[in-house]
């Protein structure tokens, strides 16, 4: 380290070292992407992983340690090996996906140039292309091109919270400045949601000061969608309980089963009762870019706001969430503040592109860059073709489950999420006793956990009507129907091993052992 007229010289910032370390990472990531073997999750006990991570740390304490390429290689290897293998055909567990590799390149550039994007002067291109992508995607939503707006947020949970803030402040004037005293003596503010709404909405109710107890749960039908025939009666019952529903939240691709609520019918009720309609389309809004699947969101043009996660079905690095408002003026309702160090008092052609006044984050990543670069280079069809394939694959998987007597389906998939249970007809005979819901519930959990620890496949689980179900989310276009049938075989083998162990336990109990 030396200091001269060039300032402080640090090897860690040297462009040549940057190139060398980048080439090391690139080679390892290329190898990782080339591996299409079936891999699940290599779950390592936390103490062991912590020990391995500490072993990779320099022991130098008195000066800056010299760059060690082997140490860097070890860090990258450990990082890649212990992550969920999102690019493997064995990965069917979560709603985040393997990214389009080019998106990773753009994210890499964003990390190096480091341009926070809430204000135009800090992130010029990200601010401009945020407007471009808003216009491009609004073509599929259908709002007035001059009347809507879009901002980016770090995740769907924050987008949902922001939209509910805007709804509250629009429908309950004075709440932002006066808090709950603004509605003292009036009906208690409430939010209507589907019975299995994402937990971020329930959290938002607490953060907003509305309270979890003021969530009005709308009944679901057998497909796990909000049942429109029961919405009016439920809202009227809430009114009789001295609740004022100011916002209704519907799902476009629910987290549990991927259900799409009937947006058009819900919008009709919301309009009649002066209720803000927010659509949590974090997972399923991406179907809008597909001509074949867009009808799943019929009526979206009537909603007031929409959450859309690009890091799910648009296959870019997380987080990359877009929050759309039908009326751009309402976007300013979420936050009503003055701060001279960031908000300009006099608007000009540059500050008109600032989004800081519309979102919670002052410093946020230029997340839109990955989506825009893919859209600019490949166009809409890259996303549409992959989404359509994943939905077709999920329908094929549904057929395979229905055709196997050892399994039961719990819904018909509307997109790329499928939930089912292992429940063979002879389960009572295998256990030698009457089987109840608890038995079925615990069997699904045990199956899922055993598969997770074996490391060939990674799947998730969800409770439906109080009973666990196995859950797969198709996010990888390299998965085929044959891979899914291999998963079913592994589930059967795992379940048989578990039941054989249970049978042995029951027999020993019967023998008095």
C-alpha cells in the first residue's frame, strides 16, 4: 500500500486483479451451468458449514492480506455447492428460478458500477429503462398509457406493503399524519383477503396499524380461488361487525397452489363498494406476456394496483419486483414526506424520473436492468415460450399423478405449481389401523424431509385444508415429464421405507416388545 498524488493505492481495487478473479468465477460458473445432472439440496449441518467457511478466511490481522486465488476458488466452490441447485432438473421446490445467464452478467455489471436507482442523477439508465419496461408490460395489463405508473421494489412483500399503504392513505385520508386517531369513532379499517393470502399481506396489516384481527377472510372454492358468490355476503357481515373494508387483495398465482382469483368479478364488487383492489401477482402476473395464458388474469385492467415479481417467472436474479398503479397520482399517496437532502423542491426533466417519493427505499439496486437487458436482446418470446412450457409440463405431471392409484391430487394446476399427496388405497392395511388426517399429514411431511436429505430432488410442502401436501414448482425448462416420473418413483420408494419402519414399530408394540 502506498500513497502519492494518485491517492491511496490498494491492490484490492486493482483492475487486473478484478479481471483475474472474474475469470476464476466465470470458469466455475460455466462448469456449474453445464451440469444438468439431477441434484437436490446438499443440506450441511450449520456448525460444519460455519467451520468450513471459517477455514477459508485469512488469519492476517495486522495488514491487508495478499490476494489468494485458491482461497477465492474455495469460497466460490462452497457457495455453489451449498446452494439450492436451481439449474438442475432435480429442483422443483420453490418459486425462485435459475436465471437466464445473461441476466447474471448484467447483475454483475450493476454490482460493479453500483448505481442506486431511486433517483435519476444516481442511476440514469435504470431510471429511464424502468419507464420503458413499464410501458412495455402495460401493453398486457391494459391501463391508460398516460395515466398509470410503475416503480420497482426489493421483493413482493415490500410491493404489497407499499400498495396497501397507498390504498389506506387514499381511502382513509388523514391516517398518514394522524394515525388511528383519524378514524376514531368510525368503523375499524379492514382489509379483505383470500383465506390463504400470502403472509406478507397479513404482516402488512400489522405494520400499517390495521391489525391482523381486521383481516376479513374471503372463502375459497375447491380450486383454492376466492369464491365470488360469497364475497358480497362476507363484506356485508364485516360491515355489521363495524368494519370498513378499504382494500381487497386477490391473488394471481397464489403461493400455495398457484390459484388465480376471478379478478373481473372481484373488481365489480370492489367498484360497487368503493374498495381498492390490489392484485398480488408476484408469481403469476408473468403469464400476461403469453398469448395462450393471459386469460388467467382476465379483468386485470380493472384493478387499482398489481405486484409482479420478475425474479420468479421472468427468470432474473432476485429481487426484481415491479409495482404497478392504474392511477399514477395514487402512487404518491403511499409516502407523504419532505426531505431536502433527496427530494428536490423544484421538479425538472431529470427529477421527473425520480421514484424515491413513491417507494420505501432510498438506496435500492438497479434491479430493472436485468429484465430490460433480456427484453431488449431476446424480446417477449423468450419469456412466453419458457412459461408456456413450464405450464404444459405441470399439466403433464398432473396427469401422471392422477393416473397413479398411489397418489391423490388436491387441485388442478392453473400454472406451474402442483400439489398432491401420497395416499395408497392400502394405507390402512399397511399400518394395521384406521388412518386419519393426522397420519396422512405426517406421512407427507416425512416423505418431503427424507427426499430433501437424500439430495436427489428438492420439493416443498404446503398445508391444504389442514393436511400437508407435496408441492412441486416447475421453474426449469430442462425438466421433462420423465424427470417428474422419476420423482414419483422416489416418493414411492421413500414412503414404502417409512411405512415398513412404521409396520415394524406397530408389530413390536403388538408383541409387547
